[in-house]
C-alpha cells in the first residue's frame, strides 16, 4: 500500500537517490570547471609564443595580464548576483557558453588590444563560474563530506591545467598558439549536458520559495533581491571583511608565479616550449593531489588548520622554485608549488561556501573571490614591470612568501566552519 502524505507536503527522494543525483551533479560541474580552466590557462602556457608572434614586450604583457584579468574581478562580482537571483543552473550554462566562444575568438587576435579584449570575456566567464559552481556543490552535498566534494570539484583546475599543458607540448609545439584556442571552443557542447542532466539546487529553490511566501504574507510587498551592499550589513560585515582579506592574500600568492612561470622557465632556465609544457604537467599533477588532499584535511583537521599547513608549505616550495637551477630539483619544486599554492584553494572554496547564509552565499563568495582576483591580476603587472631589472625567480621568492604570511595572520581571526549545516 502506498504511503500517504499530508496535502502540500513535499516528498523527499530516498537517500541513495539524493547521493546519486549529487554525484552526477558533481561530475558535471567539475567538467565545466576543467574546461573553463583549460581555456583560461592556455594563455599562460602559450604566452612565450604569443609574445614572439605579436611583438609584445614583457612589461606590455604585464599590462595585458592586468587589464584582461579584470574580467575575473568583474565576473566574480556580477555573475554570482545573477545566480542568487535567477538560479545556479542557468547561470552555469551561460558561463560555459561564454568562455568557450570567446576562447575561440582569441585565436584570431591580430593585435595586443584585440587579444586583451577577447581575454577579458574569457576571464569574465571563468571568474563567474567558480563561485557559482562551488556554491551549487556546497548546497547539494552532505555537510560531513562537503570538504572532499569541493576538493574534488576544485581539482578540476589541475585537470584543466593538465589538458592545457598537453596541448602546448603537442599542438602548440608543432602548430603554434592559434590552434590551441580554436580547440577551446569545444567545451560549448557541455551546455547540452547541463541543460538535460543538471538539476537546479534544491537549497536555492527552497530559499526562493521562502522569499515568495514572505512577500505574500506581507500583502504582496516585494522583497528586495540581495545586493552587494548587504554584505556589509551588521550581521555579515565581519565575515565579508575577513573572507576578502584572506582571498586577497591567497590570490597574491598565485598571481605572479602562475602568470609568469612558463616565461620564467623559457627565458631564465633555458627550456624549449615543449619542455615548458611538460613542466606544466608536473605542476598540474601537484595541483591534482593538492586539491584532493586539502579537501580531506579540511574534513579531518578543520578548515583553518588545513589552510595553515598549505600556506606554510607554499612559502618553502616557492622559494625553492624561484632559486634552484638544477632541473630535477626544479621539477620537484614545481610539483610542490602546484600542491600547496593551488591546492589551498580547495580549502578556501570550502570555507567560503560555509561562511555565508544561503541568501548571500554565491554573492558573498563572488565578492571575496572577485576582490582577491583583482590582486591576482595586479601582481603579474608589478612583476612584469620589475622583471627587466630583477629576475623572475627572485621576485617569486620574495612576493609570494610575504603574501603567505599575510594569509597565516588572517587565519588567526576567521571562524572555523567545519560541520556547519547550510540553510
């Protein structure tokens, strides 16, 4: 006999069905992030070829980095607002379509100005994809293993970097940089998968329904959508400020070394472009291990302790990367740089997804990531201006450790969010 339920009561699917749906959603969202990062990092790895072809100087490339990476800053602020207002699924679909199309446009760049504009739209889309995708997974996943799920999702960055490195070592080394970006159009096909197999976040849908009920209860008076200004309301101000400072420090550790490492390896360590691609693969393997271990440590030790371990290792690894000249040792340092400096972002995404309430989650994450990404763009500009007089290696070994120390200090003041239920 079928079980009866009171009228209007929502019947939840059984736990195994929820887990299967969550796992499928995790794979689809991670695929979107893998392909976004592939399109995003193709530029970094192909930069030595682009500089030569378009006759761009190192300081000029620094300005291109800074201007084009403002797309990540703007996208991280604007796109999550759309996700909080209209849903996670349609916004994720839109970001995938945008980064795929505009990555293809980069292949036809005849000048530095055209390249900068096209890259702005690629980074706008990828900058919006990360906070929305992480918010979605945080909302559909169980609190006890959320860290591992978000670590797995974030490891898509490593897989995207791996794909970009392989493309550079094979296609780029043989055919130049333009075909790399034509391949970047292919992720557009993922939109069809999202359209038919990715459900909307139940947590977001319930929150929207609650807002509608509240509006009806107040005689139909419409409630204002969540805005950026509300992040600085008394109940959220401290969380917003601490999250922002932590992400500024984290992005400052990453911006310079990941933007300029391929150029550093070619110009100061004498590697050819194919070898730069293989070093990129070592970096990606470090990232892959680092993301997943960070997710596990965050669930085991807590979010703050895991991040402190990664920031501390980041100091040691980047000093070694910038200063050693022995190529096998350099490869080992490259692996550790990927493990620590990239891997810690799994912990940061976990932390941010739990820091804000549902009504502000995507917007809050987007704000912190967006402000942080402004500094991700600023550091390559500074290094590009200094590189003609100071070696890349020395700049890496001084700027990045200072940012790691700033992150460690900030961790003393942030709350622990391990085990927090999202609602």
